C-alpha cells in the first residue's frame, strides 16, 4: 500500500497517520506544546529544510490541527497556533515523551521536566480509566468493532507532499 492510500483505510490509526505519521510532523507538534510558534524558530530548532517545513505546516493547517495568524504587517509574517483539534493531541505527544523518557534515557535524567501547574508537582502523565480512575495499560483494555460503524470516505488530500524526506 502506498503512503498516500493510508487515508482511505477504515482505521483511526491509519487515518491519523496520514496526517501525523512522519517524524517531522511529530517533532513540530512536540515543539508546539513547548511554545514554539514561528517558522524560523521551528527551522532553527529542528534543522529541516524550508520546503519540508512549509509542507508539514501546510498539511497540519489543511487538516485544521494548526492555524496561521498574522503577527506583523510589513513584511507580512505569520505564526502558527494549535487549534482545539491540535491541542487534543496533547495526550498523544505526552505518551510519546513518556515512552521516550523510559526507553531512551534509561538511568539518565530526561531533557524535559513536566510540571502540573495547578499543584506544582513534577509529573509523568498516566492514562487512566475515566470511570474508576485506575491506571491503564495494553493488558487492561480490550477492543471490539462497533457493529454500526459507518464507512468513511477518504481524507481530502491537498497539494501537500506526504513523503517523509
């Protein structure tokens, strides 16, 4: 299956991967959650080409994960901000950070410390059941197909390249 065809799958992971499934998009999202908003700052932090950065930002904008807003008139300059849809990716990025901290900083101090602003404690977020509040892992969850699930049309594709160069 071609990368472009992944958006046609009847699977939430496949459809999400069509938008978020390359390394640059995930790194951009991580930087968004660290407060980065401007093109030059993304480019400097990530070291990717202007073309690749432009394509990834356009893809995220086309899918309403981010929005572009003018912050300077002459010359026109824009910054990018997460939309509600983009902010809803916080648990996804947070889970990747927690996983990376566990498996790639074994015995070392991870580079980013997350602090719960309401209480001031440093934290490692944990996925919990919204009903009983018990911590969840892969062995404590089962899944089944919803019998009445609708077949969705493919995601709309714009002129953005989906390759992960």
